[in-house]
């Protein structure tokens, strides 16, 4: 079960995000926070697997929360869902290691894709003890969907030969 928190100051949007996430199999929303400071305190007490957060919030913005998380060694995966379109914000979020950046308004399908990529990445990192270029490319490019039907082959085999 993937544990998630939602960090969003608009109660209606927070509830919508939580409802979307709860609809996905294998995920459980463990908390909803209205600002980054509340979320940071909760993450320090009880880390989760994924945080879905806004950028524009009172007390502590999503980017500031992300900065403090990383500074505290909290490696929770982060998906940002926001109206913030400034490249400076996008760039900083990317530098701080977000998994995805979704601009409001968004579709359920777009969120599902982002969450599935986080799940696929975590699964791949757990399954493999060593990487090859294809694995690194999958991790960096989030190309899991295209690869999901391809099964892992034993050493010495490749898909073409197996065909």
C-alpha cells in the first residue's frame, strides 16, 4: 500500500485530489494538510511514500516545503499540482527532485499517469540491484508505460531472439 498525503490550502481541491487518489488501487491517503508547515511536521513524525502538493499556500509554500523536506533528508516522492506556471518555480521544483508537475486544471487521467510513474519507478528501484542503460533511461524519462508489457529476460536473452 502506497501511503500519500495531500498538501493543498483550498479544501474543495484538497478533497477532490484525495478522492482521485483514493480511487486508485494500492494507494491510501493518510492525511490532508492546508499548508506546508503542517505537512512538514507530519512528515518528520511519520514519513509517507508520496506527497501531492500545491505551490501557492499560506505559511509555507509547496516549493519551500520541498526545500525543507530535502534539507531534512525526507526523500518522500513529490507530485506538484498547481496553477503556478512561472518557469522559475518549475525549475526549482525540478532541481529539488519532484516526480511530476501538473498544472491546474488537470484530468484524472493525467494524475493517474503521474502516480503510476511514481509507483513504477519505486518498483523498478526495488527490483533491481544493478542498472543498465535501458533501466537508467526508464528512470530518467518515465517511460514505464511503454515498457510495462515487456517482461524482464534472463541474462543472455533479448526480445528479438526470443521472438
